[in-house]
C-alpha cells in the first residue's frame, strides 16, 4: 500500500462502518414492523452492503470483500444491540435513548450476546459470506 492510499483506506473503512450502522438500524425497524425476530434479513442486508460497496470501490477483489463483510458484521452487531435496548426499554418502561444511555455499551453487548441463538449465528454467517462473495466477484460488462 502506498502512503497516499492510507487516507483513502481510512475513508473507505469509515464509509463501510457508517453503512453498516445504517443498515443495522433499518434492519431493526423492519424487525419491529414484523413483530418477530428476523435474522434471515442478514441476507438482504449483506446483499445491499455488497452492492453499495461495489459502487464506491473501484475494483472488485479482496478489499471490497473485506469492507462488505465488515459492514455486514457491524450491521448484525448493531441490530442485536438495538434489539437488546428495545427489550430493556419495554421491560423497564424507558424510552429507547434512555435505555441505551442507562444500560451502556458493555451491558447491551452482553445482552445481545446472551440473546443469540445458533440459527441466528448461521443466518449472520450466511449474510456475511454473501456480502463478501458479491463484493469480490467482477461486475459483468453491460451490452
């Protein structure tokens, strides 16, 4: 990596993180609308993040695949933390922001970890692999 590429890499990592957080929040809203857990939404989340990554990364390959996988991991993590905060808010009659602030990151991460089921982890892994694969492959030329 050339020294002039470092700021571009940092910016790409920041963009992937922000997209992952945005997709995680959208995933939470969709789950609340469905009134049930929806870990299968990891597949569309991974596809959306791979599509977005491929549109702002110049070349397909390992870099795009890593960024898309990172964004999908972050989306799944943020989704689980938000769902833990929503459960706390509902159980203790708090607002969402108050539950987020009161519980703190450590407690929310622990609650998100405790709430994971093996099937959820499998869906998340499939979403991450799908995102990496879609970002890795070369775009087909248009006619």
